[in-house]
C-alpha cells in the first residue's frame, strides 16, 4: 500500500478577540477554514482562497517572516505551524495524510457569507474567544492554535 500525502493550508481568522470555526460535515469536528493547496498555488495563497470561499471574508495574513535577500527568489510567509494529520487508514495502516500549513489572519467583520459553490452555510460558523474555546467541544490542537491566533493577531493589530 502506498501512503498518499497532500499539502493543505489552514487559516485562523481573528476578529475582535475571537476565531471563526465551523463544524466539518465529514469529520464532525470544529475547524477553521482551509483545504488543499492547488498545483498552481503557494500555501499562503491557498489559505486566503479557502478563507474567502468558505466565509466570504477578506483576510490579511499576520506575517512577521524575516525577508531573505535572494536575487532570484521571494520570501514567502512562514506558516505559524506545520502539522501532519492522519486522514485515512487501510488495514490498520495510515494510507492518507495531510501536511497542513497553518496561518493566522485578521478580518474586519464577523459577517460570514460563503463565496464558494459548495460551502457550508453561514449558520455553520461560530466565533470563539479563548475562554469559549477552552469550554467548547473542540479538539485540543484547535483550542491551542486558536488561542495563539487570537493573541498573535490581537498584538499585531493592536486589540
């Protein structure tokens, strides 16, 4: 059996001290926007595209990546985290994984209005403060990274 790995990008959207999460219909867990990186995309571009498709919000990455003076290159935003997730198993062995690059971004509104064709409705989304994340039925990684996103974006935009 061959192991399949896909590159994905996730973005924690922050507005006024809270992050946006939706219940993923297949996985039945709360997640921020994200999805697969297309062949013609860079990971941070995929994160912003997925955020817009899933929420209709225009996100601004919070990026403190130090530029590298590369004459024929360009410094890309560093993900805040890179996490390897097991997605599917076959005969007790991992068959499919996602290499997820996680970014943080600010948005100016909480008015979710999905822009994609097959996205979850606005009612599937909720905004969580750090205190609400700690009390919610949310996976520990999402709680930890969500709180970090609120703190990081808040410091960057002066909230």
